[in-house]
């Protein structure tokens, strides 16, 4: 990465602490109860009203039948413009009710959580209200359990040689007395009801850090909104931006695949969390790429990522002194950046991220500087697209004719 001695780092948002008002909005996004299949709490309940507070009159909103994804379109109907879709996903990994037992235990699945990390956590259970047909309610105060007490564990579990199996996880709802199963059912719980960790984000110990549950990937939705907020009043008349809040990413990128299939963007940018491999415990022997929290956002190479877009974004970052780190993928980027390939749509794709620790736990942690750097990098990339070709904007031919060639070395 290059630096420009003529630019003062005090002018750069990613070197300063995130403003409190912005942090509060981020907290609101991350707190939205949007488990897989119920993403409207974030997309419709938080993101849509925020967009409506600042987006210009000419923008449009695309809604979908099969999911609660939203697309905020800066130039609706302008199919002549090169279109760029920026995607964050609103769905959160969740637990689900799978069986209500006679003793009042509610057995649950653990989805993409490591079972051991769940024990003892308070959760929110979402179910239909038996007293209000069609309405939902939340049950607070339940905890996730497995063994009940160390006294009931096996010797291997006590020594750490054995872990907790996913089918051992249940909710403690503190039922007692007769007909405990009936007591649970009277609350409205049914098979398939979603369960979320009750862990709102908080400021971390180290400067400009924060932690809590579901940074993956409310942060992406927050980023998409902040990029739109910055650019809403700028004259980006040469590029059509599709600010997208997708669903169902955690179970296969199904929401973004449907959205991309409908709108067919020319460029697809996924914004999602990544790993701080340098600080990850016990993986030194795997020789992972040493990404570091606090050292800048990440740009993914490999898989279906467009190397032309990678190089363009790198140059933008060098010009603006925006800190970034390179990452790579083999077959699958693991993000919504795969949506075009999965949908069979011809889009140049790229994935960008922010290194976090403890992914898919109740204590995910991140650095606001990495997040802000990613927001401003994508913002500057869109400005670059808008100014290409002597101010006429990037064209589809630019994408078609910029594939990297290795045969003329």
C-alpha cells in the first residue's frame, strides 16, 4: 500500500473513532431480530426507514415475493447505464425448536453455531402468540444448556477430550410442576420457531473495537446504507447503483441469488465479515493468510472474483490512502459475491470484508476503522466508475475488454 505524505491522516474517517450517532445506528441494525427466514425485521424495520430518510426522490425500491430482500435503485429504468449491485445480508444464524419434551425441555438445533459456545447464553425465542392469531411474540430469559451440571458430564467432557454434541442442546425455560410440556406449548412454541442469542453489541476494551453477536452480517447491511448515505446527494449520473439488503445467505446465498437473477447487475460487490486469522487460536500450523483486525478491510482474490475489479479497487485505495489487506479464495468466496455465478448471470464480481474474531459466537469482535475503510473504499470505487472514460462513466465494454491476459508476457 502506498502513502501520500501530503495528506493528513486526521482527514481520513477510518483513522478516527466512529461518531456516536453512527455507532448507535450500527447497534440498531445489529440488534434487529432477523433470523433466517424472518429478515424483514432488519430490511423493512430498520434499513428501509433509514433509506427513506435520505434517498433522493427519483430512487426506487425493489421488493420481492419469495424473500424480504430490498434493493434501493439510484436510477430505476436506466438500463443503458452500467449497474453496480452492493450486497449485505440481513439474515442471522439461528437456533430452532425441534422437539418439546415431557419434562419441559425444548430441544433445539444449533445451525452454524459451535455447540460448545452456546452453553449458558441467554436467548430470545420468537413464536406465534396463542392469544393473537397471526401475531408473533418474543420470550425472554431462556438459556441454552446441554449437560445441566458438571456432575452429570462424562470424564472425557470434564477433561476437555470430548465436546458437546449438537443433539444435546436444549432450552431451559424453568418449567416445573405437572404437565410441563403443556406449559411450554401454552406459551405458543412450535417446531421450527427461531431462537437468537441475546447479545447486543458493546464497545470493546481496546480503542475503536466492539463486540457482541451477529456482526455477521448486519455490518454488511450497515455498510450498504452508509455508502448510500454518502453518495445520495452526489451526481453519480453515469452509473446505476443497486444498494441491496439480501436474505438467506447463511444457508446458501439464496436471497442474493434470486435478486441478482431478477436485476442482472453488471458488477456485483459483496460486503461481509472476514476472519482475523493472525489472532485465531490454534491454527498456526495451517499457514493461513495472516489477516489482522485493525489493519484495514480485505479484498478477496480467486474463485469467481474479477481480477480487473481487484486491481481497480487496489489502485483506488492507494490513491486515497485507504488501508486494505489481500485475501484469497479457492472454489467458493463464501459470500454473496457468488450470487451471479449461482444465478447464471454475467456479472463481474468482487468480495470485500472486515476481519473479525470469534465468528459465529456470541462475542464476535471487530474494529470500526476496518469497517469505515471498507465503506469509503467502495464509495471511492463508485466515484471512479462514474468518472471513467473522460467523465462518461464505465461501460459494459470496459468490463468485457479488461480481462487480465498472461499470454503476452
